[in-house]
C-alpha cells in the first residue's frame, strides 16, 4: 500500500486543522469553512484532497454532505511509520 497521497495530504497545515476539527465530530463543508478565513471553494479543494487520500469519509444526508475521519487509514499509516522506524533501528 502506498501512503504517498496520505502523507502529501498531511503536509498541509489547513488540512491538518480540518482533521483536528473532525476528530471532535462530523461536520458539513459549510461548518468547516466557517472555521477558516478562506473561500468555500478552497475548503472544498482541501476536503477533496483529504478524501482522495482516504483520510476523510463523506456521507450525503439530504442537502448536506457530512465529513468524518477515516480512522483506519490513520492506523495503517501509523503502522507503516512504526515499521519503518523499527527497520532503521535494526540497521543501526
């Protein structure tokens, strides 16, 4: 499994801030946008990148799309990092 998209998505501060918001509760794009001093299209772009990386899930409910964390991707990425660190320690 390649984590290129995951780590690229995590490299941006705004996207990390969005993920912090979603840790607390699921939110609509509008609710997320209200927390930032940027346009709604910019927030939509960040959400799209997070979704492509598998870090967020979206669910349509009526007129709104709710975003939530996809914790399984975080678990997989953390496992990958820990494995890579263990390999580095073995080389030392």
